[in-house]
C-alpha cells in the first residue's frame, strides 16, 4: 500500500487528501481517495500520480465525514474521475454507498475496517487496516492532549475499539501523521476521556 498526501503543500485551508494505491498498482487494486478536501489542485496531482496502467486514476472515494473542508471538492472529483463514493453521511449529495460500523473496504491493495466515531460530527468514521496497522482518523479526536473535554458515549465506545487494535501509524484529517507510540497515545486518550466522564 502506498499513501500520498495530495494537499501537504496546499495554499488554502483544506483537509488532508490521501491517495491510496497498491504497492504494485495491480489491476485489482482500488485507487482510493480518503477525503477530497476543497483544493482544486488535487485534480492535477491525481492526474500526475502513478496509479497504474489501464486503471481508473480514482476508483473510489471514502469520506471520513461531511464537513466542507473534507468534502467540498466531491462534485468535481465525481465529474472528473467517476468514482464510487462511500460515506457514513445520509445527507451528503453524491454518496453512492452508505457505510456502517464494522463494514470492510478495500483501499489500494489492503482491507480496512470502518469504525464509527461520533463526536467531531455525527457521521465521523475512522478506517483501520490490520495488516498495515494504519489508522485514518479524519478529525476524530483519537489523540487527546489534555483533560477538560466532554465526550459522548458513542465516541468512548469507538475509542475503546481503536485501543483494541494494533495501531502503528495514524493519518489525521489535518497535519502530519503520527508514526511513533500510537498505541500508547490512544490509550492515554482513553484514560483522559474516561476521567472526563466520571
């Protein structure tokens, strides 16, 4: 699996947009965007990316949630690349398939589990790959630095579920990935959340 952040040098406010491809760009890999952001320059970057001979450059889109900075470019992405679009959101126009907690999806050449993580929004999800031990977190607060927040029960259950997974790297909706001590950091976050709910 290869992960390319298409908005790492973006000049405008947008979420991270990740292009996931298979390691060898095999014909049965699924070239996938995790979120589409709002920066039109990602279309040119997709066209310049190595996505495999004889393959659609973007075969599917998975949205971590429907906030504008993660989903605004969806109409242009759909028009340009004709992908299948997956999301938890029931209200976002352009979604072809509704996701639910526990669903599995192939991204690139790997299988990911959908983990419903309400809190940041009512339609937030994380995506976890057991084989690569990778978590795409969107804007879900899986890393919490300090006490004092309020957390709904559904988010606590989601964080408990993530703590039961072996997470070695976390790719966030904004900022750089976390590539060290991920499991310990998520467990620390769960402790903070549990204290806040006492």
